[in-house]
């Protein structure tokens, strides 16, 4: 969807798209470094959920960027790149703390497989929706849903309990007799 946003809405060319993707990558590297240095909040799920809210906010800003403000889209895109590893790294660490070590490979393989499966399905839905409502609207809706998922997570006790370091020291299934 990004190539369409840059070329159709922001009226950018191949160089602009390349710059867009390069800045996302720079943001991603910087976000990974920031998480590595900072480590996130004490409760990892708080870091992940705040990251999800910020990721959604950045995506909304990308969708709201007027056609004549390519720089705003570039800045929001770099910001989403920065927040992505903070969010994903924190979710990954949370899951590692909540899942028994002997099950982690299977669980992470399932998560990766499910994400790979839904990606083309998402594009099959996003394409016609963007054609009908506009590509900017798709980014706004996607960002809103992302941010709302982050907010909702704060109100689900089981989600909030996953990131508690003391709870994470005894992963689910650990010590169970089989």
C-alpha cells in the first residue's frame, strides 16, 4: 500500500519511495538501538501496548498527511519505523516470559505462520477498500484500529499480567508434570 500512497497521493516518484523506505529502515535501526539501551518499562507489556498506540498514531498521521506535505509523511513513516522494533521486541520478550521454553519454538512458528497467512488476505481487503474510500483513509483506519488495540490491552487483566516480570519468571506450563 505504501508505494500507492507515495505515488498516487503524495505524488512522489521512485526516488521518493526509496527515500521513504530508507527512512523507515533508519527509524527501525534507531528504535532497536533505543530499546536495547533503554530496555523498556518494568512491565514489558506496558512498553508493547504504548508502542502499539504510538505505531497506530504514526500510521494515522501518514494517512492524514496532505498531498503537498511529503515531508510530514516521511517524518511519520520514520517514527513508525522507530516504534516498530520497540513494540515487536517488547511483545516478543513478553511472550518469551509467558510461554514455557519447550513450547516457544512451536508458538513462535505458529505466530509467524499466522502472520504470513493473513498478510495477503489483508492486502486483498485493503486494495478494494483503498480504491473505494481512498488510500489515505485506509491508513487512517488501520492506524486507528492499531491504537485502539493498544488501548484495549490496558483494560484486559490477562494481557496486563503477561508483562509482569514476577509472573514471567514462572512461564505457563513450567513445572507441570506430564
